C-alpha cells in the first residue's frame, strides 16, 4: 500500500512554515533611521546572509550576527559558498560527490542536504545493462518501459516510463538510484529555507525569468507525457518520479510561483516523467 497522505500533509506543513520563515522581523524601529536597511542573518560569518532570515536595521548599526549582503545558501559551517558569489548555491566538502561519466554523457553533480545529485535530468537511451530503451514518439507507440526524447529542451533531459525506475532501477549507474520521496522532502526543506522552490530547483533562464538555479539543481520545464493526452509542455512544469521507502511510486510537479504538487493517485503506468539520479 502506498502512503498517500504523508506527502500532502508534509507539504501543507511546509507551506505553513513559509509564513513564519519568510517574514522579516523588526529588530529596530525603522523610524529611528533616516534610511533603514534590510539585514540578513549570517550564521557562518562569511559576510553573506540568509535571504529567509532577515530583519530591519540602521546602516550605521547593523544588528549583531547580521550583514547587508544576501545570498547565503549554506547553513552548515563546513560548507562554502561557490566562489563566494551570492546566489550560486553551496558546495559541500565531500570528495565522493564528483561529476559522473555515464553512457557517454558527463553529468555535473551538486549536493543538497547531504545527498549528491546529478545536476541535470537523465538523458540516456540505454538501460543500466546496456539494452536499448524503446523510443516513444506519441500515443500510438506509448510504452511504460519507453523514453520520450522530443521534449521542449531535449539537451536538458528526457521523459521515462515507470517500469524503468520502479520497482527496480534500470537507469541510474551503480551506486546511484532514482530520486526518493524522503530525499525530495529534505531537499525541498533545505532549498525553501534559503531561497524558494522554483528558484531553488529551476535552471537559470528557463522558467520565465533569468533567475534561479541557486543550488545548481538545473531543472527545466520539460513537461509531462500521458498516454491519453500525449506530450504536454506548458513552459513552466517539471515532473519527476519519486520512490518511497515502503514500495510506492509518486510524481512531483514543480512549477513557477513556488508551486509543488506530489501526486500519488494516478495510474503511473500511463505516464512518462523525468528522472534524477541521487546517491547518499
């Protein structure tokens, strides 16, 4: 049986937390300053503060622990900002999280909440065992063990049938696995705490504005494929397969405007989705 309630309950709780986390507090009365400024909490003392943890201050009297520069995506003191440039994400000091050459394609990697991710959607045409994956070109040749390559941005990733990822991984290299629901929850919490869902997951310049990719995840709006509707790409939706720890399969939809929806009810055999490989 699938646990169909927990993802939605978690998401509701997380959305409620945004009301608290995303608000500024007033450490000083702005009327006391001629030109009050927003100050950002700097946990690791690198001179760059958190976008989510901010307060008001006077330019000549910034509160202790706060700085005037924002963009810090790191909450761990063992982490460093990428070249110390704001809004470029974190690089954790983990020698085991390195780029991967997989079936002729080199995938960059990033680390979020301690997990190492491919920094691009998968675009292999062969299985883990080297077998060719059936090409899906439309509804007429749909198969849940196939791959749709003619996405809006094919150089950024393909869409795959559920039988290629569940119940057995047939796509990600040895030591890696398709995205887990628990890993998504950890990454979503981490990303939202410092930026926002869409800016944290989306690749720079692909979702309406040339912003985002703060973490280097590199998601693009490659749409969805459904056996009844064919390929649907509205320009702002990324969809991924998510596995869970009790033998269930889910779909996560990430779209513009901080909207995330986890679907655990549809017939997964009728869908093709993007795949993101992860290792712990």
